[in-house]
C-alpha cells in the first residue's frame, strides 16, 4: 500500500483498487457494480461469469487483512435492478453472514438510484451524499464539499503510462486539491482516462503496487 494525506487524514491506497482510513478502520470501495455481468446476460449480451464472486473474494481478503470495522461503498454497489438475480443475492447473503459484525454503509450513486437500495437483510445503511467521516466527505460524484475533503468514485479513473506501442492504461487514484477519485473496485468495469493538472496527484495500480506518476 501507499500512504498519503488528504484533508488532514492518512489514507492508504491499496493495489486492490480500494482505500483504507486507519484512524477510522474504514475501508472505502467505489463502484463495485455487483451483478453487472448478470444484468448484461439478461439483456442477451454474452459476458464472463464469476465476476461477483471475484469481487466479493477480494473484498473479504481486504477486510480480513486490514481488520476493517466499517466498509463504505462510494456508490454503485449494485449495477441495476436486474442484478438482483437469485445467485447474486445468495452470494451477497453468504458474504454478509461471514462478516456479520461489520458496519456497512452505501453512499448512493447513479446506478443505485436505478437499482434501489440493497435488500434490508444485508444490513447495509444507504445514505445520500455526502457522508461525513471526520474531516472527509464520502461521496459518489466527485465534486467539492464545503469544509471537507471529498473522496468519491463514479469516473472509473485510469492513467496512461509508457510510450507508443508500449503505452498502457492502468486504474488510478486521482487526488485533486479538493476532491479525490478512487478506481472502480468491481471485477467487470470499464475505465475513463483522467485529465490531470499539475497540482493533482495520480497513483496507478500496477499489479501488486501503487505507484506515483506525474500529472
């Protein structure tokens, strides 16, 4: 992991495309998009299976390793109302049973508005943005929040490194003076290239490392 400071708070940037607030023992996860693959399949689009399982396994590994007490989903937890397939709900229920003592908060995003709040049986508190945690404002949409540093998702940010044929796009953390954007956590999500400015900090996820790159 790589530790930076935002809004006076230490923030651990994780190669698993999530972030951790050690003072609050809070794990921040943006854009999980649970059930996206099944949503596509229900529309007749052939896409890979097992992406929800992969996403939940990575989440379990992080919670266990960091001994997190609270997970805050920065919007787009469920991809759509079609995501509520029996197999997806069963996987979510089994994951929740394993982490019964964990506090879960969803900061509603644009996909959550269409999918609806998660089933009450999952014990996820759904709130509108911003959700205040210490000096931070946890959001889905990246926009300034008066009196706080905002951390958000929504954009699925990535940055290009290398040149010519060797240039690749990698998921990134994009930290601007007033707002920071986390990469998408879900196993089946796209990416959007950021337009970073000189005062921004950009950190790419490269295999098992988080590396700073020039804005």
